[in-house]
C-alpha cells in the first residue's frame, strides 16, 4: 500500500542498555557460541545476534550490554532475557537479573499531507533547515523531548524517545501544531488519521 495520503507511525528500532553488575568472559562466549562476532582489535564488544526477535546485542567484558534492532520496548526486554538465558544454558555464570533501560526509540511516521518547510522554520522554535545540504528540517521538541526530522512530503523520522507512547504523543502534537498554523495541506476531503495513542507498550 502506498504511503501517499496515509497517516502512520512505525517503530523502527529500540536501543536498550543493559547492566549485569558483573564481569563477563567474552572469550568463553566465543568458545561456546562459535556464531558470535568478536574482533577485539577492532571493537571491544562482542556481537550476539538473535533470529527471533531479530536483534543484535553488544556484550562487553564489563557486564554492560546494548541491544538494538527490536521493534518495541517489550521485544527489547524479551531479546535481552533470551540472550542472558542462552548464555546461562551455555555455561556462562550470570548472577542476578539484568537491569534494562530503553535509551532511544527511532520511529518513522507520515502525516498524509505535504508540509511547507519554509514556513515551518518561522513558525516553530528550535528548528534547523538548510535545504542545500539536507532536504529535511530538524525540529527539537521540548515535551516530549524528541528530535523530529520533517520532510516536505509529510514523512517524519522521530528519535530520542524513551517510551513508545512518547513517539505517538510527539507526532500527534506536531500534526496538531502544523494544522493550527496552516502549514500542512491534505489532498483528499478527509484528513488522514494517525493511529490512536497506545495505553500500554506494544508487543
């Protein structure tokens, strides 16, 4: 289905940091799991990939981990617990539960209308727009604290959210602001509707 004239929000990547509160022997992981990627001369972390959910988890000898690639907060938690579980089954001793904190959520979105970026620069605070260098306008929203790339096509990229609901609130708020200031034009008679703001994290 074409995105033209359609409003949508898609979570593209959830980045979560993990603390195990203990040191980890990365060489032992390499011996037990030959499929992992570890080149200490290039990068100090080991890359542990899962097929389901499709994620990559960086593991450091300090006991710190970073999980990337999941499409929801819940999926990020699932992936981390699965990695820890697989390490334990392989004989890596891990004491206690991992402390998981979502650091960044990257989402793509579309408002289903065209946006006048030249006017947005003058109507919204905290914007940066240099079309000869990059076609998108950078908008720093204070509440929720996110950065939104806005394109004339109505497409958006939202980064910096710590919870999925913040993405939905930010995109809805931006749409309302653009409409109130007549900065967005819709083609059809009906305004495209964004999905409802979720009341709980998605699976």
